[in-house]
C-alpha cells in the first residue's frame, strides 16, 4: 500500500470513529436526566447538571448528600451529625402518603414504590414557606431580611427533598442557585449563560465534563444511582470517602 493510499485509509478510519462516537452520544437516552457531582465539599456542596430534551441544560449548585439509614421498629436510625457523634435516633411513622418524623410532617412526591417499605420514596416538607413566613421567622430571630431575600429563602426551602431508597440510602438534595444553558450532543459540548461551557462525554456510567482550557475534569453520577453504583464511583466529601453502610454492631 502506497503512502497516499495509507493516509487516505487512516483519514477514513478517524472520520468513521469520530462519526460513530458522536452518533453514540447523540442517540444515548441515558444522557437525559440529572447528574450530581462525585466529589463534593466536606459540607456536602456540589454541582448538579440536568440534561433536558431539545438541547436544554440546567446547572444547580447546592447540597448533595447520601448516607445510610436503618429502621428498628418505629425508630429511624441515621448517621451521626459529626464524625465523633452517635447515630441519630428519630421516632417515625408513615400514614399513607405522609411521613412523620417526631413532629415534622412530610408528603410523598410521586407514587409509593410497589412491594417496598412504606418509607421508601421521595419526600418534601408538608408546610411550604412564603416570603411573609420567612420574614416573620427572621424577625423573631433578630435577623430581619427584605422581601426579595425572603422569597429566595422560601424558594430554596420549598425545593429541598429527601429520599429513602430500597437499598438503604437516604439522599438529600437542595438546589441553591440554578443557571440555564444548552448542549450539543453530536459535538459533545455545553454552554451555560451563553458564555461559559466546555465538553462532555459518557464514560463507564459517569458523565465527565471538561473545562474549555482542558486543564480539569469533573465527574458526575446519576442522581438516582444505586448504593453499589455510588460506591464504585468513589463519592467523596472533601478528602473523606462517603459512608453508605451502617457500622457493624
């Protein structure tokens, strides 16, 4: 094979590989949905990306926390609040689509999971905050806020959810700030606020985002990932690995 023909064949192979890669991403249904950061701050803060149909993208910064839970009779056992503390024990009960933890009431989001414990599912606070209620609460605490700030605080409060999974995890999500943008599945690029963006790819079940300068990458896992998937991804809070199983008694 002469050099010219070899170069032509090589160019064709590269073009075909590039085309197949782009087609795989552009037709990949698993790209759609919400992805959460694998590496979070020590306090559980990180980024969440939601890929929507028609090339729409949302990025939120907020709390992303997963941990174990255990049920003993009418007691809900949760991880300790501090590394040196004891597990948190909370009396609870489920009444249809209402979850009561001590005196705090939550309502179910969506339908109950068939053949699962009643607590399994996504829950939000039954009482919804308003700007007025936040302003009154802050006034009593001696930290008055204006109506605009109070409304932002109310929106944040009303958009916090926690989920109990079938495989023994509690997941907490709280979006604090959302930025809108777009993505191009064929070219594997994304843009936020029409000015910031980079590239993305799917790799071993994770979403990998690359910064425009190519000097850094962030890895994300699906928000509905199972315990085993989260373990394999290497979720960390600061420099500490996440704990997904209760201590051996």
